[in-house]
C-alpha cells in the first residue's frame, strides 16, 4: 500500500491528526493490525504500515558496510519507532518527541 498525494490537516491540542478519508479507509482495509508506524526518515515524520516497517528494517540490515550517514539514518529510523493506532474517528496520536523533531504544530501537510 502506498499513500500518494498530500492533504492539509491540523493537529488538535492533544497532538492527534485526522487522517484523510482515503488514507483511513486504505489502512482499515489493508492493515489488519489497525495501526501505522511513525518514525523519522529524511528528517521528516513519516507514517508507514507495519509490513513496510519490517521491509525497511530488513533493507537497512542487509547493507553490509553502511557509511556513517547511513548508520545515523538507520539509528534515527529505528529509535524513533512509534505505533499509532487508528481510532474509530480516523485519528492518530503523534507522540510529543516526533512532533518536536518534525516541528509539527497547528497545520501540517
């Protein structure tokens, strides 16, 4: 599953983000676990499915001799892991540490 496009959204006062309906519906249909994985990649907060998370970690681990930049990216990617269950209202809570790192407040895209 690949999320394409962008949508203007805003975080509520509890750091929750309402997913666009098409993203919420795709997650409900294709992710039996009912959550997305949030992490940092390329200096951005990203949301991916659990299957995409496992694939990405396996790809990172398959690199035989990563350079310093790759090692730092791998460390950040894996250490910032957060499960974000999708609520009945289609919201996900973004942890404070990720909101701070990604400078997410108010309107986000």
